[in-house]
């Protein structure tokens, strides 16, 4: 009997266009970054993700969504946690060229947990 992998819960605030691409992947992967997006930023705190989706994505994209997903904890150790502000404003910085590999370590499906319009 195999022991299940330990996973870490991450959140990602996103707009409608990115969410459409996640849906097209059958909720299993994040789309490649655009040239002006060298880093993929999943966050470690749901409230931080809500704040970005509600206050930034809605303003810029007309809607904002918070997604939740699990990633293999051992794999995530390669990305140091970055503090982008207050105590709970924590992110991982995944270089765009590593996103395909990152996607292979998602366990289960990416889920939408909040929507703002």
C-alpha cells in the first residue's frame, strides 16, 4: 500500500481569461505566462487571494475568482515563501519557464472557491 503524498494548499486569484484557460485544461493546469509575466504567483493565504480577486481583478477584468489547489509539498520546497507585504501576504514565485513542471505536481483539480463581479 502506498502512502499518499503530502500536499500543500495554494490559492490563486485570477480573472476570467485565465480561468477560461484553466477550464480548457480540465481544471488540471495553469496556462503559460504571457511575455510580460515572467513569474507565476500562487498565494498561501485564502484571505489574501480574496483581496486580490475582489479588489484588483474585478476592477481590471470585470470579475475576479479565487481558486484553490493542492501541490506536492516536497516539490514546493524549491520555491521559497516570499512575503509581499503583511504577515499573511505570502506568495511563491514560480519562474514562467518552470510552470509546466509545476503543473505536473498539482494533485487533484483546481477548484473555484469564490467569485466576485
